[in-house]
C-alpha cells in the first residue's frame, strides 16, 4: 500500500479518536490549537494531524508516520499552587495511559482497519507547560512504521 494511503488511513482514524470519554480535538498547527481550545475547559485530548517522513531510494523507500497526542489542562494564573500542579500532572499522566491503552488496543487488536498493517516504532511522553495559549500536561509522540 502506498505511503500516502497509509497517511490517509491514520488521518481518518484520528478524526474519531476518543479516550476516557473525551473526543480528541484535531489541530494542524499551534494557532489552530489556540483557537480550538480557547473556549474549552477541563482536561482535553488534542491530536496533531499525522506527519509522514520517508527515507531510502526509489526502489526501497521506507516511510514512517508520526502522531502527536496531548493530554492537557489549563492551570495558570493566581490559583496555581504547587499542589494543584502536582495533582493536575498526575491526573493527566493517567489520561496519557488511557490514550496509549486505546491506541495500543486499536493497533494490536486487529479490529481497527485504519491501523491494520502498522507497527509501533517508538513512543515518547514529554511534560509540557504553557503550550497552545497556556495549557499544561503531556505530549505523546508515536512513530508508526
């Protein structure tokens, strides 16, 4: 299957992605995320549109698709305390677990045609602060082969 068709399949999968009772907000760039999150509150799942990269030569081109999920909450301003920050990051780490669990079930269960044939190459979870107009939490980068 062509790399572009694989990219389209992943993009379609993300359109309906939900975990822990939250539907993901799909964004294309940072300003898009700021606008879409401006009227939201509480814990949010944000997912960036997938990116594709290829290497090799014409006869053997290897393609990877990179996904970026975000588990976020807005905790800035005068109400921010160290305790609130710790509680929020702990809660959002649990949300990361739910996101990864859902994704792993979909990629390994064989019941999700959009992810059929992909292999998981890597997963990185990174704490974030002050992104998309003041949101904090974690980013999850997933690379598929």
